[in-house]
């Protein structure tokens, strides 16, 4: 499982350089989708409001800190080292809402 995660992380990191000043969906598609679309490594699946409710209840500042510091299998920066706080917040909002 670790090999899969590491391979996925390295693959996703190769896409993060092109993310700049984009909306939440664009950040998700380039940096978050691999883990959050499938729930790999325990990541809450995107657009499943029930999976995100307890996280969102903690507040955006708490979620942003988790992304920036890393949490569980998610590396610091959430696989988007070039994303601004606003871009990360938009990605969180995008994933937390039903599509």
C-alpha cells in the first residue's frame, strides 16, 4: 500500500507545478483527485457530504492547517506546494459539497 501511495504522490507532484491561481475544481483535478476520488489512504471522498461533515464542522481554518501541515497519509501542502491558502480553501469547498 505504501508503494502505491508513494507512486501516486510522485505522479501527482509532477502535476502541481502547473496549478496557479485556479479555482477549487482545477486544484482538485490536478492535486487532490487521485486520493480524494477513490478514498485511497483514508482520504474523505470528494462530493460525499457525510464524509466531510465532521471535518467542515471543525472550521475552514482547521482544515487549511491540516492540509498545510499534512495529516495521516496526506503530505504537507496536500500535494500542491504552489497553491495559495485561497486556492486550497476553494479545493476544500469543492470536495466537501455534493456535485
